[in-house]
């Protein structure tokens, strides 16, 4: 079937990141299908919104009636909003993904299969000031069209060019945009694509050589120690994650002369502007990083007022920061978005470095760039976009492999937060993998013995390097050994002190420092349990060490208030589901001490119900919501069903 052929070659293009990055590129096929009335109609199947060429299947291609699309040839103009309305009304099945903005281009090219990519090597040529005649000479039988923003105007321009397509023309190059090829079979179009890209690669390599970057700086601007400050400064409007890459090509770029030339030259292709902005930030000294971040934001605001004042300004802070000799930092709400921006930045430097060697690097103007960044179709998407409540948050949860900690891990993740899941149990690593797969997040698992002070120091350093900072500490890990006062050994007491008191103190001290440096507030939540306010016999070592952590929380609230740092206590009671704290007969011993059955012990509260980890986890998430508990600190909240 034609659609199967379409899927096969689209995937081959999509899996080559020199051609396609993160959902970019496009592919289509024209087929005959039966409509709802059983009548055969011609249909354009084109990659739908949200589909990824590398993994696309037949359901990723949206169907549009060809008669409707070809009727638009007689129309002289459409706004972008009118174009998308026209395309939606042309859909065979309105439940399919939104059609591509390039659907008209694919429809107007009179061939069964059409492929489109943003090949690095094609962009290296078109961004270098090389003449269209020279590009045609290098690539062979291609038409070269000057840059036009995506939309109906570009489709109309292509329609004019189509009249010049003959059997010898194998592709169309759109300057600063990419390459289109076409054919009557999927393989024919694919082979033309690879042939033209191969010619571009051969020419670029012959002029530029294999090495695009010239090493100039081996000294490093050290910023590890100020990552929290950087994160805090660029998170003034909403919390962001920092992705730090200081190895491989990112390091090569940071050490290069080209980084100093092209950080303010625009990305490789205009579609990247929506994520990367026109300019990147270049840091050559740790002494004035904050001033440079502020200056970047001020300059962006001024350019916005000049070129896009009719639209609400996007976040003005940099999404790409190149640190001389150190590496590249990207910033976004999610790790996934950070990775996309990182790839776009690296490919941008490749393209711009080569373009500079081929001639003189030339991108679109600032005016055109802001028109693309504030493209009405993207602005319409932004208006509908609603981030999850905890997107951009970095949350450390101890005791995350079971019980309350595991449920809090899940609930924070469901709400968009990034969790650093800490546990002595190595099974936490598999749990993290499962939750990352289930929710598409990038949480981090750490196996640590909290009685190891060196491990705590390393943990906080690793978290800052992985995310840029910390917003939440849920101190949940604990150890409980029930014994009468006279039977408690020094070793048992020392263990309780180490895990229930000293570890929360050391973690809190280091995390508080990170939060203060960030300057964007923070949250501490301590799981103390009802034993604090209603102590029972046989709980001396547990209860007294938990009381230490409770008092610690009070002091964090007192000292953290001026920094917007909140600290609160939750007091759960008798949480048995998936909890290891009740292992080894602890439940049975406690029930026996009270002269009741284990089930009666579980439900021995005013509501006569079993209190679940979910009840506690939901409270943890609520405490992080500033619209609910934003004015609450130094509080103590029971989750116990009511103490009789």
C-alpha cells in the first residue's frame, strides 16, 4: 500500500538528525480513498501536528480532500488563521491530528510522494549568502526559492515555481528553510532527497573540511557554583530547569572562536525561533553573569516593543547560554524541552559555522525573526497552553521507593514536577524508570544511605548539576524500631538519630542554601507523624528523633520567610499500604500492646477508616500550590483520621 511505503521512507528521513530534529520535517502521499458515502476521492495524507517522523505510523498522517486543496489555487491570499480554518474544513476526519501548515505546498506539487526536511547541509549553503545560481550549480537539478515565512504566501510562491518543474527537476530548495523532493514512488522521492543532500555535504566538506569549530579557549569560566543563581534569575516569570552539557560537541563549541561570532546571529532555521529566540547569551566571565542575564532580558523587551508590540511578550530570558570553555546551558519548563533546545543550539552552531566559512553568514532580519517567533498560529497555541501546576519544579523526596514517599513521587510527577527519588533500596532506580516511561518525565533516582554524610553532600551537588537547583524538599525517610525505654541500645538510638534527625538537618541546611541563592522561594515539608503530638509507649527512639526534625522545621520557617521559603509539618498516622516501616512485626506488636487486632489498629481513628499514602501525597501536592497554601508556613497538619 502507498501509505505503508510513505511510513517507511518518512521514518528513514526522521531518524537522521542531520535532516530532521524533534518533530520537524514533513512528508505526504496522495491516495484514493472512499469517503463516508462510499465515493472514491483523492486524499492528501500529510504528517499531522504532533507527529514525529522518526516514529510515525499511518495514523500520524492527516487526510485532506485534494479537490478542496486544489480549489485554493484560485485564491490570491489568506491569513494564517484563515488558512488553518480552510485546512480544518478540508479534513476527511475531523478527529485526526491538526493538518500541517505546509499542506498546501504538498498538495500543489504534482507528484504522489513529497518529502521535506531541514537538512543542516542545505541550510549551510542557503545561510551563507551563496547565490541561487551557485546553489543550483552545486546541487544539480533544483529550483531555489527565496525565504518566505510558512503559510499560504509560501504555497502560492511554490505554485508559481511548480509551473517550471519538468522531469529534470529533482527538488526545491527554500532558502533558510530546507529541501523538498518528490516522486511517483516513496523510494524515488527519498533517493532524490539523499542525493541532493549528499551533494550539499560533499561541497560543504570540500570547502570547510571535516572540522567546523576552531578551538580558541581552553580556560574555563566556572559556573557550577552559581547555577542556582542563574536558574533563579531566569525563572522570574516561571520556574525553569537548567540542562547543563559540558562534554562532546557542546564543550567543543564553548571552546571555539565560532561561538563568539554566532551567538547573536540567529538559529539555523526560522522554525527554531519559537524555542531558542534569535539570540543566545554568551558568558565570558563569572563575575557579571547576572548583569548579562538582565541585559539580555532588557534588550529582548526593547526588540519586542519594536517588532511585535501587538502580542503579549514571551518570557524575555535566554533559553540558550554558552559559557566560554565550559559548555552550553539550556533552560525550559521540562527536561524534554531543554534537550530539544540543546539539539537546536548545537545544530545552529554547525550550520552557522559552516555558512561563515562558505561565504558570509546571513539569516533573516530581526523584524522577520520576531514575526516568526510571534507567528499568529503559534500565538493561538500558546493561548491554549496550560502547563501542569508543578512544571519546572525540582523536588527531592526521601524514602521514595515505598509507602508515602512513592505515592508522593507519583503525585508530584502527575502534576509535572521533576522528582529526585532517594532511597536506600536499589529498587528505586527501577521505579524511576517505570515512572519516567509512564509520564514522559526525567526524574532522577539516587540510592543513598542517609547516615553517610559524604553521600548527602554529593547528592545535592548532583541534583544542582542535573537540574540547576531545588524547589522542594519532602523529608519523608525514617526508621522505626519499637522498644520500651529500658530496652533501647545506644546503637539503636544512634541509628534513629542519624536517619530521623541528622540526615534531615544536613539535607535541609544544604537545600536551604540552594533555595536562598535562587531567590525564587521554596518549600520544605517534613513527615513527622502523630507521634509528635500524641506519643505512645515503646516509641522513644522514633518519637524523640522525629521531634528534632519538627523543631528544625520551625526554625526553617522562621529563617526562610524573608526568602519566600515555606516550611510545614504533616503528621500522618498508621499508613500501612506499601510501607516498609511496619515490617518485621511492628504492626502486630503495636496492636498487641493495645490489646486489639491488627485491623482494629489500622482503623483506630475517629473516622474508622484506613488512612492511605494517597491521602498524604495529595496533601503534599496541595502544600506546594501557592494558590492554596501560599500563605501558610510553620504549620502542622494531621492526616490521621482523627485521634480518639
